[in-house]
C-alpha cells in the first residue's frame, strides 16, 4: 500500500542516499552521515510498518518511532550544515524531513484519545446536578 507520507519518506531516503554518496566521495569522516542514513531508513521503515499495524496502539507506536527518527534526521542535517565542511542543499533536505515530521505529528494528534473518549460518560451526565439541581424541589 502506498500513501503520501510513505512516498515522501521513500523520496527522502533516496535523497539522503544521493547526499551520502556525494559526501562519501569527499573523503570526510562519515560518522554523522552514516547515522543520518540509518535514521532516514528507520523513519521510512516505521512509516511502512504503521500501515500494517495490528491495532491502533501498534499504528501509533510505529508513528512515534518514525517521529523520533525524523527529529534525529533534522538534528543531524542541521549539524552537518553548520560545519560548512561539505557544500550541499541542506535546506532542501531539512524541508523534506520537516514536512514528513509535521504529517507524523498531525497523524499522532488525530489519533490521540480525546477527554470524552478516555472517560466515557452518559450524554445525560451534564444534566445530572444532584439533589441541589435547579429542577429539584
């Protein structure tokens, strides 16, 4: 199954792979870029796994893990950008992952139980005012 967020995560991972390839050819230390590739892959994997979650908790767990990886990607890209060691369009990559992060946050917020769902009450409870209610005699 393909969704917009899944497609975005695949495109982001492809862009990170291209960035990593160019960075590797520069001869610079690859510690941070290797972690970036791992985080981008984990993000996409968790987005993909969320589609196949067995229940709402599994779905939300996968999205939470994807969100953590997206935050890590933003951090690593900003760190790489600030070094000025390797010229690249970091803004493009950061914008891509922040878009994904925003969708993940919106999805998780949409799946949060509201106060009404967490404590089911009768729709008539707001009218129950006890013995001192306005309709009591």
